[in-house]
C-alpha cells in the first residue's frame, strides 16, 4: 500500500490550516480542547481524562440499505423517533454505502443532527469507510461532523496484504495514521480505530495496533476496544490486550458471542462469553467512563441474514437494542433508561 507523497500531504494540510482559520468559531469544542495541543510525550501521558457520565449509542446499520439510492433508508425524523424509543444515541454510518454518503455530509448531516436534537438525541460518532488519507470527501465529511458537535469518527481499519512481510506494512499504516492525526489536530476531532477479528485485519492482534498508532496522541487517534472481537482474537489472553491498549483506548464497542466448535455465534449482550468483567476492566484501565456503542450482529431475518428493517417493522430491532442496553446499564451501575 502506498502513502501519499510528502508534497501532496503538505498541500492538503496547508488547505486545512486555511479552512480551519476561517471557521474557528464553528470548530471550537470544549470536549476536545486538549486535542489542539498535539502529540507530545507518551501515549499514557496523553490518554483522555475521565468523564463523569457515560454516552451510549448504537451502530445503525439496520436502518438503511445501500446508502445513496438504496431502496430503504429511514428519514431523519424516523431515525430520531427510533432512537427515542430506544433511549440511545447514534453511531451514524457516513460511508459510500452508508446512511449518508461522505460527499453529501454538508447537506444531509445537519438535517439529521437537527431531527435528533428535537428528540433529545444526538450523533455520538460517525463511522467512515475511509482507509487512506488521500481518499476523497472524508475531510469534508468530518469537518461537517465537527461543526455539528460530533467529537469522534471511526476509521475503517487497515488490512494486511497476504504473503507480504508484516512489519513494513505496519510501518506504512503508521505513516498513514499520522496523516490522519495531523488532519484531526487541525480540525479538532478524534479518530477511533475499532478492533476487528481475522488475520487480514490489522490491529486484531493488539500488539500490531499499538505499533500502528505508535507516536500518535490518543486524543487525535485512539482505539475503540471491541469486547467481542478482542475476546475472539485473544482468547484467554484478552486481559493482556486490554492492558496493552489501555493508554490508547478512547471508546468501547460492546457485543457478545459464543463458540460453536470453530465457529463464532453472535448472541445478545448478557449471554455468551462477553460479561461484565471485560467491560469493567476496559473502563478501569481507561481510568473512567468513555463513549460506548452497542453493536448487534445476532438480529437476522428469516433467511438468516443481517438485513435492514422497514420503519413499520422496527419493533423487533428496537426491542433487541433496548434489551442489550438494559444489560449494559446494569453492568455500569446505571438506572434503566
């Protein structure tokens, strides 16, 4: 994988500096004020300060189909009503095949945010499919998100090329991650890297994710620890992975599973191998509350597939998220929503 040239990177950053100067008032956010200080010192010293409350959201892939031009997509008002029924906030897919496509973010993202605000709900973070810093539209999309008060976006994650040495690939990923961090510093937003399972997913081994983000302030680019994925990949050694990545962990994704032979079977939260223990350890290692997103993989249609749910038929998926949220809140010592 090739990184952008030095000349191209400088041009992009120069543009960001000029644009940021013209919209500084819109980009101010107390929750990420420390991000403007940049990377200095070790990751442990720059880990985010503990917050006094938990922000809890959902990954919303059930509420659209195919993004731009898809046959099913909840309107902002429908999305707001659905979240209100759950009592949860939103991890919005801002992807080429997402609920909102990146190039349409300046027009559509404010409409979504306004509709949610009317129901006292908000966008917790946005999930991008961007991998490389030289891809189009992502900077425009996250700048819009930042203007609307969204503090984080999720990077898609790097993938290894099979058959090639890993260390040179990791070094290449580190260079690109630093490009993202430089843009994040100028915009005033934080990227998160979610752990995913599988041999091609860079970061699944935990030690390689620490190398990918080496030298980068977690306030600019941190880790979204995923309870299911880290336990699938690390087995009994998951506490070591949590400990290794604790200084970089700035968000948490929760879901559960069980083993059926060599196969992973997804289950509701509170069932299977993901228990209160891992959530407690992630929070303790982080040093306090952090944003949490509930991901559901077990809710499938009659054909056994993950599929979008029409608005009129949403009762089942709403109940599933509410059930997982009840379990999570009980683990966190929070009252029911």
